[in-house]
């Protein structure tokens, strides 16, 4: 289904205030089912859990547990399996983790606007908040500025 | 940001009652009105946060007031798209929600930091509670990223607090 965008929709699209988001085309199509929308978030959580487990240490252990919990909650919400693992550059584990957290953030933001089930909307927002939190923790470990944007959507500089 | 009953809210409620308007239960509000009301509440909370971080002296939080102002502006754009009036900036402590006022009333760096952490938790909760009342995908995304920003503010406070 292709819907005509209302004046309000156009205004709202312009109100993103720095949010350069996927899925904001002026021609709005019927979004895919929630299971499909949540699948990239699940793939990112699984990839992050594995990475943090391999990294080890106190922070690695803590974040691995958080990501395993994310994956479990996403599966309970009906997230589909088999979405591609997000691409991340090679390099030190913290840098790879930061890139993966940014990819996870983008997946959560995309899903948050489109999922139909209220519980799935709340879940994606909570996972987004957690990914944003992890990003600050990783930046601090890397000796970088913790806050880089007022709208952590995964498109700010890591 | 739980339900607040500030002087501002009490005055608005009194004015509505005096004018003979029935104050509708949230469930019975039209969906657009509910979204607008939710956005209005969120903007007020962000304006409060900008005021608090401008007034409070807290190490390592120089960026927070500006970020909270950016949140308010982004949310205001969505509210304007609904044709609803945008609340102005917070100008004094008398209009602050209790969680916001507690930051300014705390004495000592550590106590103020702890209150700021509690305030950030209330802002996160406030965003989460209002998500079901939003309709436009981009509005949902803006509120979700504002919520994520407050999660970042919270962890920043925690990192400073733990040294």
C-alpha cells in the first residue's frame, strides 16, 4: 500500500531535528511485520553479545550479559532470526564494539518508528537507550568525549 | 518525569474547571490531542532540564543544558505540526517538577549529583510512558532518541560519581 503523505506528515518529517533516519521516505509504504522489523536488532544483539564475551573483563562481562538479555527479550517479542550480522570494521575490540553499538542503535531507531505492538515499541526504545548508554561507556574507555549529540541515532561520529 | 502537579498544572486545571470544561480522562481524548498533550508534557520536562542544568553547578555537565534545549526544540516542531501551542522556556523554580527542583535544592556536589541521576531516571521514564500516545513514526523516533540521550546523561553522571 502506498499512502499519500499529509501536510502534517510532511511537517513532522521536517521536524526530525538532525535525525537522518532510514525509512522516512515521502512515499510511505506499509511497513513489514514486527518480526521482520525487529530482526536486525536481534542480529546486532547476538553479534554484540559474542564480541563482549570474547573481550572479557568486567565491562565485557557486564555488557555481554546485557546483550544476551536484549536478544532474549527480542526473541520473546517475536523477532525473526537470520537477519545479516551488521558489518563492523576490523581493529581493537572496543572500536569494533563501538561500531556495532552504532549499528544496533540504527536498527532500534528504525524499528521504533514502525513496529505496531506497543510492547515492541517500548522494547525498541529501551534497547536504544541501552545502546546509547553503552556507547558512552565505550567512548569513555577509549578516552573520547562521552556525549557527541543530543539525538543518539547511530549516525553521529563514534 | 512522572505525572507532575506543579503550580503551572494546578493553575491550568483550575482555569479549565472555572471555564466549565470537563477535564477528560486520558483514555477518552482524541488520539491527536493525546499525542499533543504528551508532547507538551515532554517539552515542559526538557525546558525544566535545560533550566536546571543552566542553574546547577555540576562538573562535567556543561553540554547537558544545550542538549536539553535541542530536545525541546525538536519536540516543539512535532507539536507545531499538530497545530498546538508550544510551551515556553522555564523561567523560575516555582514551575519546576519536584524531581527537577530537588537537583537545585540539594546541598553539596555528591547530593546534587545523586538528585541529577534521579532526575534523569524520571526523564527516561517520562519518555517511555508517553510512547504509546504517539502516532507519527518520526515523532516516536524523536522521543526514543531523546530518551536515549537521557540514558547517556545518566551514565555520564554515574561515571563521574564513581570517579
